[in-house]
């Protein structure tokens, strides 16, 4: 998530 | 969460509900590619493995579980439901999806952020999602008799990724360090694949006619 928050997307 | 992303997610969700509605209400899956549905199930399984070890939000988890459950529900209907399975266009839905899965997997092994099992599978799911609609598009071109629900299904799926692109642009300018080339390039390719479909979908919609794709 710290990694540019990309995994908060589906 | 911005409005583009939320609308995109809702379109994605509705696309799946449209298929489930079609199957349940008409007891028919005519015009739906099982290959595409199976590819999406594979996409969701590989991408949402993180349900097991990380938590983002209730919204996120609920959506992930919903996508997984509905994907398998559609496959179950098409493969095993006594009535529905007889309406499946088995002879027409012959796309060799190994030709999509294998290259995507090799690409995920070569181009990823980190060479770990979950990261490679996640990357694979991004690449595979970009091309997973192809069997469905090929089937629609072959059958030439596309019902409205199937047309709306594909339109919603295409719209979902297009809105994600707007969401990425928005996030790029509003969030520091928001960069994700793998997802962006895959998403652009994914949306481009729908361009041709949208052209004919719009024509059909404007003239209030049934969608027809040229052979």
C-alpha cells in the first residue's frame, strides 16, 4: 500500500 | 476514492449483474463466452489472493469477494445448470485461451515490480484482464445475433476500464508518488480493445437498432 497505494484498486 | 473510480467499479459490478440477470431470468446464456468468464475467474483468483493476508477497506474486501463469488456462479450456471448449459454456444466459443494465458504469464515473470509469487500472480492478473474479453468479442462477431443484455454487458465492462483511466489521471495529479506503469499500459490496451465494439454499439444505440458487428 505504501507502494503508491496501487492495491487499493480492484 | 474518487467519483471516476467509484463509477468504474459500479459499472464493473453492474456488468456482472447484467449477465447473472440474463442467465437467471431467461434461463439462457446464449451469446456469452464461457472462455471469457473463466479467464475473469482466473484474473480474480490471482489478483485477490491478498484477501488472505492484507486488508484495505470493507468496501474493497466486499467487492473482491463479490467479484469472485459472481464469477464462479456464472461459470457454475454455464457448465452445470441443466437448462442453462444447453443454451451455451459451445461450437462457436472455441477461442484457444491458452494463447492468452501463456504469454501473459511469461510477461508477468519478466516484467513485474517484485519477483515474488503473489506479486507475479498479481501482475499476471493485470495482463490477463487486458485481453480476457477477446473470446467474448470473437463469439459476438461469429454469432451475429447479439441480444441487448450481452451488448450492455460488454459496454459496461469497457466503460469500467475507461473510467479507471480517468481515475489514474486524477490520482496522478492529486496524490504524490502515484505511478503504476504496468497497470496504466495494460489498462490502455484493455480499453483500446473495446474501441471497435464501442463504435458499433454507439451506432446501434443512436439508430435504436440491435447491435450488429461486421464479420
